[in-house]
C-alpha cells in the first residue's frame, strides 16, 4: 500500500493492517495503543508489548510527545500502521522513553534527570543518549487497541477543567453525605477526601 504523506511531508504513514472501524476523535477522547519505536536501520528502541501494557493518552491534554497524538488520529480502531517521523518532531522522545523505562524499575533504582545531569552524565540509557545527541528520524509502529469517548470513562483529576472539578465537588459531597447516612464511613471518607483534593487544586490555581 502506498505511503500516505502529510502536508508538511514530515510524517509518512504506511498501513500494515487495516482497522475494523473508523473513529471520530475529539478533545478528551482516551486512546490506548501499542507502539514499537525503531531507528531507520531497524534497531528497536522500545516496545510496549515487552513492557506489558499499552500506552494511553487523552487528546487535547498536551501529551509530551505531540507526534503520537497526531499519528493515532490518522488511524482506525485495531489498525496497525508505521509512521516515519522527521527528527524535528521526535526531539522529546528520549525523555518520554526514559520516563516510561524508569517507571518499570523499582523506585530505589530511579534517577532524577535535570538539565545539568543530562549535560554532564546523559539521559542514563546509551541508545537514548545517542538519539538525543545526534537527532534522527524515527519510525513508530502503532496499533490502536482501544478508544473511549470522554463520557465513557471516569476522568482522573488532572483531566478535569475547573468547571468540571467544581461540579465533581458537589457530587462528591452528596455522595459522601449519602455514605455517612448509610453508616458507610469508609465510603464517606473517600468521597470527602477526593473532594478536598479537588478544592485544593482549585485554590492553587
């Protein structure tokens, strides 16, 4: 199948396996996808299947590696596609990959990486140091395995707008009161604590 090249010719798509259903994407849509990152010589840098679970992102929430958000919106559910991405679009990849790799380690083996540390010691992974120091095009093989509209899943607090947080506070207060009346003290405490956390986030704005 002929590659599909975007207008700026910085992302070249090649469909490897057709999807089963076209999906309308909008801000707040949650997408789960497997990825494999390759250098153009075929060297595999990262593979989410080996890491044990798919990547997840929410559209419109400024995901650190913006090119992934662009790529998955060019796909259908269950589609597998290859995207060759210009080096200018993947400059954040070493940092995203480091974060993911570090998250798989025990907490006592994780190392904070500030700007000075990177300058003196590198990112901490030889292959990521290489593409950080010598930027290059990368290939991502992606498979979209799940898509949920904003109203189909329970949002985490960081995904909520200020208006949504205010609305949640009222709902949680009512839920807490109901739990308290039913003598479900654990449920009441959970609802009140979550509401208090949302209020604190709003006050820190």
